[in-house]
C-alpha cells in the first residue's frame, strides 16, 4: 500500500479525532465534547467528562476506536442553517457546540454550517460533528495498528482559565504501524534525553524562583560548555575577519524609538525602567543591533572600512509569556552568537554566503545531519503594520538573498509572512540525532534600520551611502544551542565540550599518588579532570563517572603504575584500553584541539 | 627647612583659603564670600562676584595673595555669641555667612561661634572669617612659591541648583615649590594620559547619547584589552580552583528584599521594571552575589564541596548620579572581575590570603609599584542603619581579617565607617605611573547575607552550618581597570594587551607580498596585526603606527626580503633592530605568553 502523502495524513488524523469522540461517547454517554483538531503527530480531542478518566481507560478507548474503524464507517456532509444546527446540539445537551455556533453567528456573521456524520454498516448515523471537512472516505483507510493514545492533559475551554477545565486526550497517529513505532521510540529516547532532566542530573544549569522564570543560571559545568562554544565562535570569527565588541544591556527609550523596536517589537520587550526626572526611560536590550549601530556610527567610515563585521556574544532580554517558557528552549534571557555585517550591495552576496558556509561548518562539528533553510518573506498585506512599508526594497533584497543562496547551491524553501520587521530572513531548522526538529538560528538582511539611525559611509567617489546590514547568529543562543546539544548527544558530549573530560580512578590508596600525578599532567595540558578517591569501590566509582557522562574514566592500578600506562574506559563504547600515559595525553589533547566528535581511544 | 607633616599641610592649605578670600575682597570689595575648605591638593573658596572674573585675573589674585603672605599676618581667634556674629556679617552685607550662622542656631542649637581674624603688620584687622580654626601661626609660614591658582568652576551655594551660582577658585598648594612643580608636572602628564582623550584617539571605547550616560560601548580595539584581561583572570582563577558560572543581569525584586539590597542599597540601583500582573518587579542586578548565592543553593552542599569559589565577569548596573559620571572611572555599567568564595571559618584565613596574593600578582603584571590596603570597618553608631545590626559578628570578622592580613605580612590601615552593609572590606588603593591615586578593588567578608538567604552545608558531623562568603574583585571592573591602565601606560600597552601588536609596513609595492606573508605567519601565531599599505610614504605610515601606539612596527624592504628578516621599530624606545623573521615571531610569541611589560626587541 503506498503511504499517504502529507495531505492524506492530515485527513487520516482529522478523521481519527471523530473516531475518538465517537468512542468516548459510546463508552461514556453524556460526555460533553468540545473540539478536536489534527496535530503534527496525530490529533487530540477535548472533553468534559462526568467522572474523570485516567490512563487505565486508554485501552478501552483504543479498543472502541478500533471497533469503529473496523466497521468501515463513512462520512456524510450535511449543510444546516445555524438555527437548526443549534437545535441539533441543544437537543443533545452539547453546550460547547451550541456556543461555537452562536459565536460563528455573532462574530463572523455565519448563517450555515456543515456537520459531518459518520454512517455505520447499515447506513445508520453513529456520530456527527460540527466540522469544515477533510476526511478519509471510509474509516477503514485508517490503519488500526498505527495509532496510540499518548497522554491526558488539562485544557481550559477556549484557553480561558475562567472557563471549564476540560480533559484533552492526545493520540499519536501515523500512516503505518512502523512509523508509529519509530515515533514512539523517538519519544522514549527524547524523554531520556530531555534537556531539562539531563540539565539537572548533570548539574549544567538551574532556575531560581527568586531570580525569575525563563532566566537560566549556568552552573560551573554548564558554563564550561558555554565557554567552549564561545571559544569556537571567537576562533571562527577571528578567521572570518570579524571584530569583537562589547555593549551594555540597556539603552534609553529614544534609541528604540529611532530603530523602530518600540513600534514593531515592544510586546517582546521588558517594561521600561522609568526615572521621574529628565533621565527618562531605559529598556533592557531585546536585540544587539541598535548598540552595534551606535559603534558603527561612533566614527566616520569609508568604503575601505567595509565590510565591517561587529561580533558580540550579546545578552538580550525578551519578555516571553510565562506560559510558553520551556527549559532552555524558550527563555527570557538570550546569550546570542550575534554579529552585524555592514557592507555594500556589491559585497552582499559574498558576505551572505560566507555566513551560510559558517552554518555548514558548525553543522558538521555538531553532527547535525539534517537541516533545512527557510527564506522568510514579507507579506504585502502587512506592509506598514508588521513590516516597514518599503515594497521595492523588500522585493529587491528578497531577490538578492534568493540569488545568493541559489548561487551557493543551498537548498531552501520560501515562506511568506515570517520576515523580520526590517527585512527578509533565513530560518535554519535542524533535526537532532533522534529526529526531533529545532529552529536554531536566523540570518537576516536589514535594508531599513541603518538608514533610519543615520549610518553612512563615504564611497570611493566621495559620496555618502547607507550600508546594508546582515544580522547573523549561526550558533543561535547558548540557551537554545546547548538545549539542543544535550538532546543531540544525550548528555555525553564530545571531548572538547564535556564539562569534565577525564575522571581519575585510583584502584586503591596505593595508587592515589600516581593518579594525582596524572591529574596534574592532564591539567597542565588544559584537560578538565575530576578525581574519584578510593573511599568507594572501583565499580561504584565507574558507575558514578558514567552517571556524570564523563567521556574517559582513567583507572590506575599496580600494572598501570609499573608500566607508566593508564587503563582508559570509554564511557560511550564501554570499551577499556590500556595505553601509555604519554600517548593518552597526546591523543586526548589532539582530539580536543580538533574538536573530534568521538573520543579516539576505545 | 623640614617639610610640614600632613597636619601642618592641612593648616597651611586652610590658612591659604583665608588669604585667597582676603585677596579677592581687597581686589573686588563687595564680593560675597561663601566657604573655603582645604582639599587634597590645596584649597578652594566660593565667591559671588559682582562682575564675572576669568583666568586673566589669576595673576593679579596670586600677586595680592603673595603680598598678604609677605606682610606676615597672624591669626586671632574671637569667640562671639551668634547674635553678635550675625550682626558682624550683616553689617558687612555677607549674606551667606549670616545664613550659615542662622542654620547653626536652628539646626545644631549653637549659641557661640568662632571668628578667625587676620592681623596686619600694625596689628590692624585685615580680614576675618567664620571658622573652626586650624591655621599657621604666621602667614609667612606659607611658602610664597608653592601655590598656584589652577582653575575656576561654577558651584551652587550649598550644592543646591535652585540657589545662587557661585564661582569656585581652586588653588594648588604644597609645602615647597619643588612639590608644587612635581604636582603641576603630574597634572600636565595626566592631561596627556587622560583616559577619555586617549580612549577616543585610540578608538578604545565610545559613549552614545542614545544609549545613555555612564554606559560605555567597547569598540573592537578596547574589546581586545577587555578580552585579554578576562583571559588572564580565567587562567589565574582556574589555577586557583575557581569555578566559572554565568548568571542573568536581572532578578525579581523579592531576591533583593531577601538579601537586604532593597533595604540598604536601593539608592544605587536602577528603578524596577514593573509588570501590572502577578509577575511583579524585576531589577537590574547591582551586584552578582545574590545570583551566585542562588547557584550555591541550587544543590545540597557538604563540607567536601567547600571552599567553593564561584567566579564570573558579571555585568552589574548601578545608578550613579549623572553629575558624578566620569569617563570609565565612574560609570553605570560595571563589568566586574567578581567571585564569591564560600568557606568555613577554619578555611577563611587561607582563602582570604590567597585573594590578597592574587592582588600582588596582578600589581606586578601591571607595573603597579605603590599600593595601600585599607581595612574598612563598621561604625557602631550606624548599626541597624548603614550596617546589619550584629555587633558580635562585626567585631569577630573584623578581627579575622586583621589577623589574616597581619599573618600574611600585608601593610594596611584601618578606616571606620566604610564597610559594606554585610561585613568588613579591604579597599585597595593604587598609584599610577604618574603618581595619581585610584581606588581599584575591594575584598569583602560577608557574615550576614548567606544566612539570610538560607545558604547551608552539612559539616563532617552531619550538622547544618552557614558558610562565610568572601566577595572579591582584584581586577576591579573592566571599566575602572582599563581607565587606569590607559593612564598607567599612556596608551602604549604591553605587547600582550595591545589591541594591535605588530604593524606591517612594506617599503614599496614590491614588498607587499612578503609583508602579507609575514602577516599571515604572525596571525597564525595568534599575533594581532595591522597592514599599512604603501600608498603613503614610509615616514607617514610610521607616524600613523606611532599615533595608534602599536608596540612594534615591522618594516620590510629589499634587504629584509632577501635576508628573510624584518626591521622592527620599537615605538616606545624608537630603536630599530633588524632580526630574522623566525626569531621575531618566536620572541614576540614568548613575550606575549609571558605577559612581559616591555617588548623584548629594540
């Protein structure tokens, strides 16, 4: 059987939501049904149960759903005027549906709606729902082994915490049992690799209720990772001709009036710090660009200074709603691998593609095998609202980006109405080792703000010109990238990123001195170590080292002391190899310097 | 003649203020006189002139002052009841003096005051002032060649901008003409080394009116210096067993309620960012300690974890009044070489002295030859106001610090009423190469806040204890340290700190390739370079390199290309030396790694 295409999958999941509701009503007549849309891995449906249900009921619901599917029910579309539709649901005491129809009448002036009825083997109506359509023809098209009820969650009717709290039933659904299994395996793995769970276990970061939600504090081990990533960025950017700068985390309100941030971006900003006197208002910076623009503007610039690439791991603050905050992935403090490239139109293509190549370099380093670049464009209808109203420049820069990417042979897709307010952008989506998707980084072109804030350079003919500005952050933010890397590597980082690179385990007290000597030599070579003294059994210490996900555990016993060797346990492969101490240090140093993905011993 | 000691110097400067006022009244009778205290390099006096004076009048005033001194006037002390004193000044139409006496009567319930009258050669009264005393016996004791009027400034009566604007005349005064000359030379040198002037010329930092006063933006060249200092701190702190952490720049108000900052330190904080809803208020952090305490508190700790040294180049914000902001020396954003050492009482002495030794290490590195440590103590009268009200702990920790410093053989002086609100501190004062004094860094003991915020560890007997906390910042802030270093090195930094280490100057077009080859080799060795292409004359390019204060200018001509050598101009010594390229790279690399004060070539 050919696999359904995306659109068929949507129909399948949508149909399955009807099956779910029907099954629930069969099992618990009188349950109030709310809404049930398809989602990216299946569907859900919201119910108001008379008596709460639990995971123990999943089996019965699934069984009932399979029964319905096996009956080969079909769909019939009924067009009703809203008065009849209201009566239909009122008769069945389904008040949520009545409310939905009343709102359609009131807010959208709707006078007819459609119901989709399921028909049983004898043509009898088994269930109907208020629905716009998009279903399979026959429920038998839904593979009965390719869905699974995943979880229950509470959800307010219409997301309004003052309304009824409903029970949401999530169902995973795929075109085949094999794909469902793959998804379930990925989810199981994702649970194990959950960056919030591992972040706590490996003591990488913490949150404090006193500091505030969405404001991670990096502990010592997590700071090592952030520092290593920053070092990578510095080295790469120095090679790429970037200049590092440092700017404060606040600025006067008038800066953001000038740049347009207060007009277009205020909702994402923290409220101002207001002085009663003429000092006025200060804001936390939501982006680094306005500050970098001030540095560009601090001296007169000529074409000889361009391209000028100002880089900063700038720490920005954005006010995400507390409800959407999620571990390191959605935060309020963002340590950004930021840079702004001021260039001429002629330089744009080279600069833009150099940035794209940076991304590719980093993908290899972090073992990112699947990625997609999305070119986010403006929406002409939103000019003057979400986007600065300069249509010609929008079309021109969008075409510049398109041409640059095509010339560089980069695959990309185009998405309307997702640009930055000042120009088109590239969103980079990546997939982790277990197949989960992340939006990592953006690369934006700004044709508007440089002119607005008065940036200029003198061209080779002595004329004043406004530079273009490329905003780029290929390593995203520390928060999002490290959140991704924890999942990507399941907490067992490549040597160069590992908070502790080598654990030292003397077999017994007699080997402590030798182990300390080795520790000293490793530290002198810049290798991060942790000492596990012999007060615990070797087995227990090895388990502890494994729990901390230290790449190498170095065991030193009689033989090793005698041979000037060390027995190295590779925690990932669980292989043990005895190597001369000198070789161990040399090889480990090399692997770290080269930022190898896998430790070379064992 | 033996030089007057500090107390005599104070008398001399105080007497000179009387001379200044008498001279002004002799020259411009009817001038209103306000107050005139001694200051650390002389004295000043505030006047309300009928007609404005200018620098052109300095000579006449100095001449009149010398005349008064040469007369050998003496002082007579008159005790008056305040009614008589008021009448005395009212008769002379000196309204400021009348106001001063009225305030003494009203606010301090004073009923008698003293006047100090000057008596001329015939015993006649030449001038009198409302004054508490402390003068030379005879004005002839003031060396007539050891003072100089320095400058005029505007000053509001009683510092109140709603009151009269007065003219303040500043006078430098020393025990001898030689010392005055030294001071004038130092001031002249300080003007040349002014960090604001050099910061602009060398493009190290900038301020933006749009970002706000007191918020420096570090440009690319200045960022190199900050980065090098941070690298130094990282290396030193890694050796010292510190753990680096990273914390956000904001926190909820309740954190600062708990730590006592909102009670004791609010005046120095930026106003809050207030949400209308239950999110409450957020503040910019004025110190890093509360955040570090949260990291300490994020896991249970045992005596085995102590001492725990959490380090961060934390960026704090303090709201200094705009009037006191001064270049990099008084700012609102402070990038602090911060760390907090959590330790037991038994560990305190070792930890404290390790910190003191860090200071001494850094002093040597930056060629700081003169320094003083001041132990700032609490004031018992201010307990419960400026200081947490725990007298026993104040006395105990002050004694702990005293003992630790004595044991380490550190010279220090004690100053009451200058402690932090949570414990005693060491203020470190240093003197720059031209003899100017800077307060660089502090080292504080905190016996209060750790307990307040619930920090604890389990000691070896299983009991819960509260750790002590040492706050330390031996490299001060980037802002203050770099401000100092600019003056210290007059902008010509040691190789390791120099934004550009080697300038490359091909003699002619034919030598550009070789110069570029050398540049590549230098960059590969991690040496920062700048290329001066041959479009300008060699002389002009050398002057440009000198203007940028690049330590080495590397000239490449025919001979150098042929010999694989380079002619190195040492910009400080102005010596030129021709050395083989390999040797140049090796020696320069070594000098940088060893952080040598002087470049080794030339």
